């Protein structure tokens, strides 16, 4: 008895403490918010509550620059090539029906959190094609309480369609969408705090600063029409003299170097004015998000013991471009504007007013939440915990790459002037490699064109180095001949394109199973030249498919290192 009593007592205490000490999560996700056009500079509430009180991960990326594929990846911790939710519309139907078809309505974040003892709440946009026709076919699972924006009014700022706790949908004419989401968030937060025996997750997903979009369902799929975002009346006068930052890649004199980017003409003054107006409207719509952030913080501040045990995240599903590389309003490109997005986190153990440059992506978010909640990581996660707290930084060596992928069309959102409302040949694979010593972006397009940028010296992606055969290029690639570097990046991309689980976070170990090559710098060693230059198949495509059709994607697997290819033994 003496032996068992303390054990039982400890187990009992552990169970109680385990429940009450698991942290809460509030996850705020805007829609299409950029980082590269400085939208956060116009957000005093985000500055005050996140930038000052938390850590800003400045090298955070979405792995697929489009709402639905990005959100499904985020909610499952899986790469889009593993969810195969790759688009929002037919022919490779993305959206809610595909999410259900792929089995994720039985197996995703809120269900996992409920199993771990959480109450879960969500308000705002979940994903595309979650609509008045699909929201009961079947019901989305996993939420204790919810109020979803659903199509066709998801992106109707002043006439949203919503379904609350699976009740019959309603339209909200005359109510400003983001304000409705803010009220819901505060109400759910009150419920979550009242149910104090369980920790909570609250997802808050307003549509600002997405374009005002109407998604009309037709027999052949939804038809999208786009217009600039619509601010709340109280914000419509703001920023009247602000324009898009005139970065070097703003409507440049030379076109891009690959696929349809080569064909874009320079924007004329009417188009630039149109884009500047669009930009101001984005900043104005973000002011309602500011009010939403303040409302949530006010409610939390009233319950200091809850605030002290809550992690808050502020991010976006993907980025946005407006005139960079001559592009009209839109997303879905692999460029920094579309993929490198806000990610800020505050909470227990997280450094305040800190900036981090560790690369991370949306597939890392669920693993991060699991880690913080003390839930064992799943083997099928394609991401890994971001070392957000000081204790995590001591033992987590995060990988140095981010895998970005895309299949399908580039939809032009501001199509008043531009004539064309979509571009084909927008299927591509990109890898970003970021360390203290190098910062690279490498892309293979479905047209088999390539791009390679030295992001340290060329952050605006103006000089494609792919064909630069000058081995003395004055960049951080310094001693690395471009040809040799390309062979390593090709192998990395080849490893990542179909990776699952640990191969996604430790791709160099798949290439070098002995584990002695851990990063690009290791792989650049000359003893591996023969292996990479002569024995690794290239990443190629045989056509520009609109979905993930493996038969069009060339070699699917890399070749692993063999001793006989050692360039040292071969040289001697
Ligand atoms: C992805 O889904 C499409 C159907 O939408 C299918 O044709 C394709 O084979 C799937 N790809 C993979 C890799 O499962
Ligand atoms: C939330 O849902 C979970 C799973 O169904 C359930 O165990 C829990 O009791 C619910 N919480 C509340 C407050 O109803
Ligand atoms: C709101 O949208 C619905 C669906 O398009 C439409 O039937 C209704 O007339 C709209 N209401 C207003 C006030 O615009
Ligand atoms: C806009 O006008 C305000 C007030 O006149 C001024 O302080 C600010 O610098 C101007 N901003 C720009 C971008 O011109
Ligand atoms: C810009 O181009 C559009 C489309 O060709 C045209 O309608 C518009 O008049 C042009 N504006 C200027 C200022 O040239
Ligand atoms: C798309 O790419 C294919 C293959 O490279 C090319 O033949 C075709 O002309 C391109 N289409 C457009 C509209 O650029
Ligand atoms: C690089 O060179 C290849 C082969 O000459 C050519 O087909 C391709 O268009 C070039 N790419 C760029 C970006 O210049
Ligand atoms: C070349 O490298 C030096 C040292 O890093 C740097 O100061 C200079 O700006 C670089 N020049 C170009 C053209 O990139």
C-alpha cells in the first residue's frame, strides 16, 4: 500500500494538472494578407498585441499559395501533395467536397484536439466550396460551437452567408462580415472561458483583406467574379495618400524569365492607379481586423489567468501581389509576395518583441500546437514543431528548407483592365533554402523552365541565376559554382515533391541515409559532385496539368547515395 499510494496520488494530481494546465489557443487567420507590401505597418493593434508582446517569424511561408489547399494543409499538418486538395474549383475539385472525399472530416485538427481534452470553436471562413449546398453534405466535424462563412456569400463583405452550429444558413445583409466574426469570437471566447474544466482552441478567420468575390455555383462548378475588397464605412476614408511600395520589382522595365511571366506587358498608369486603389482598400479592410484583435484582447485581459495560459497566433492563409513583376491583383505564384506571409505568436515562454528568421511553414503549425499541448506528434505530419518558446529553441534544430507547390491556374482577381482573367502554365515546384549562410529560391515550372534567385542579394527576385555559368558570381553563392548548386537543389526538390512524414523534414537523410549530410552546405561537398551531377534524375514535367497527375510529373523519387560514387575515391 505504501508503495502504491503515492503513485496513485501522483497519477490523480497529474490528471487534474494535465487538464487544467494544457494551454489554450486562439488562432487568428486573415485571408490573402501580404507581408511584403507592409500591411502590418498599418495595424496598430497587431503591432501592440503581437509584434510587441510576441515573436514574429519573418521566414514563415504558406506551402501552396491559394486559400483552400493552404487551409487544408494547415489543418492537417500535411503537404498539399499528400492531401491532394490542390485547387478550389474543377476539374480537380478542391474545396470542402474534396476535403471530405479525402477523409479529412474524420481526421483533422479539431477532432485531434477534442480527443486530447479540448473544447473547440471556430468562426469565419473554413474553406472554399463550403457552401449553402454542401454544408450539410456532410456536416463539418470537430467543433463544439461554430459560425461559418459559407459560399456564395463567404467574400461578401456586406451580405455574408453563414451557418451557425449547423443551423439553416442565413444571409446578413447590411452587417459587416468582419464585425460579425469579431462578435462571434468574443462570444465563443466567453463560452470557452466559462467551460473552465477543459482547455480550448478558438479559430477566427475573417475574410479581410480578400477581394470581394462572388462564388456562383453552376452545373460545371463555381464561377468566381472578383472586385476590390470593401472596407467598413468607418474606415473607408483612411490612407487616402498611401500607395503600393515602389520596390524594385514593382512593374519593372523587364518582364519575368519563365512561363507566362515572360509575356506580361508593363502596367500603364490607369492600371497602376487601379492597383493602388485596391491596395488602400486592403489596408482599410484590415482596420476591421484590427478592431477584431482589440475585442479579443479586451475579453482576454478581463480574464488574466486565461490570458496567461493562452497562445495567440496571427497569420494569413497565403499572401498577395499587386503590380510586382507586372502582375495584376492575385496570388498563386511562388514569389515571395504570395508565399512569405505574416506569422506572429505570443504566449507563455515566447519571447516578447522578438524577430526570428528560422524558416517555417503552415504544415508546421499543427505539429507546433501539438508540441505546446503535450500531445504526441503523428508520424504522418509533413511538418515539425517551430521552436517558438525559449525551451524549444534549446533542443530543436529546425530544417532549413520550405517546400512550395502549386497545380492549376493563376486566376487574375482584378480583371477590369487586364483583359485576361487567368493564366495557364501555373503548375510549378519551388524550394526555399534559408540559413545564416545562404538564402535561395529555386523553381521548376511545368514548362521545364527554371528559376534560381540569390535572395540575400536579390530579395526582389530580379535576376534569374539559373543560366548564369559564371562560377565567380559575386553572391553568397560565392565559392559554389551555379552548376553544382543546381544539382543539389534539383535533388532536394525531387526528394520533397512526393515526400511523406520525416522525409519532408529531413530530406537530406533520405539522400544520404547514413545521416552525415544534414543541410545544403554539407551536400555541397565536392565528394558528392558525381552523385548529384550524374546519378540524380532531374525534376521535370511532361505537361502543365491542372492537378496532381503523377504521370505528368517525371521522376518521382530521388536516388540515394552510394559509396562507389564518392568523387574522392573516384578522383584517386
Ligand atoms: C489527385 O486527385 C485527382 C482527382 O482530383 C486524381 O486524378 C489524381 O490522380 C490524384 N493524385 C494523387 C497523387 O493522388
Ligand atoms: C466538446 O466536444 C467534445 C467532443 O464531443 C466533448 O467531449 C466536450 O464535452 C464538449 N464540450 C462542451 C463544453 O460541450
Ligand atoms: C444577399 O445575397 C443573396 C444571395 O446572393 C441575395 O439573394 C440577396 O438578395 C442579397 N441581399 C442583399 C440585400 O443584397
Ligand atoms: C500622407 O499624408 C499624411 C498627412 O498629410 C502624411 O503625414 C504622410 O506622410 C503622407 N503619406 C504618404 C505616403 O504620402
Ligand atoms: C491602359 O490599358 C488599358 C487596357 O488596354 C486601357 O483600357 C487604358 O486606357 C490604358 N490606360 C492608359 C493610361 O494608357
Ligand atoms: C504552356 O506551356 C506549353 C508547354 O511548354 C506551351 O506549349 C504553351 O504554349 C504554353 N501556353 C501558354 C498559353 O503560354
Ligand atoms: C536557360 O537556358 C536554356 C537552354 O539554353 C533555355 O532554354 C532557357 O530558356 C534559359 N532560361 C532562362 C531563364 O534564361
Ligand atoms: C559583391 O559583394 C560585396 C561583398 O559582399 C558586396 O558589398 C557588393 O555589393 C556585391 N556586388 C554585387 C554587384 O552584388
